[in-house]
C-alpha cells in the first residue's frame, strides 16, 4: 500500500485524481468517477446511500476484480 498526498490542483489534474480518499491498483482507479479531477472530498455509493468510504465488500470486490484483470 502506498499513501500519496496530492497537494495542488495541477497535481490532481496530472494524476487524474478525482478526490480523497481514492483507491487505485496498477495505476487504475478502482472506483472510476465521472467527476472532474481536482482536490475535493470523494463520496461512494453504498447500500446505505452516499458515504465517505466504499463498503468493505465493495472495496474487496474492486481489488479482486483488478487482480483478475492483471
């Protein structure tokens, strides 16, 4: 696991960073977003509505899906 602090709008644009927290594997966003890149808070759809983090089940599935595609 790597933690990367994105500190500017220019850096966010260069990294295609769609808000924090973001989860990536192999350089790919595990939860693709239609939102523009930038420094912002990110929300995730969960079975309980929008939340600041994906559910553990969603995160596990996304990680497993990225590993299967590798």
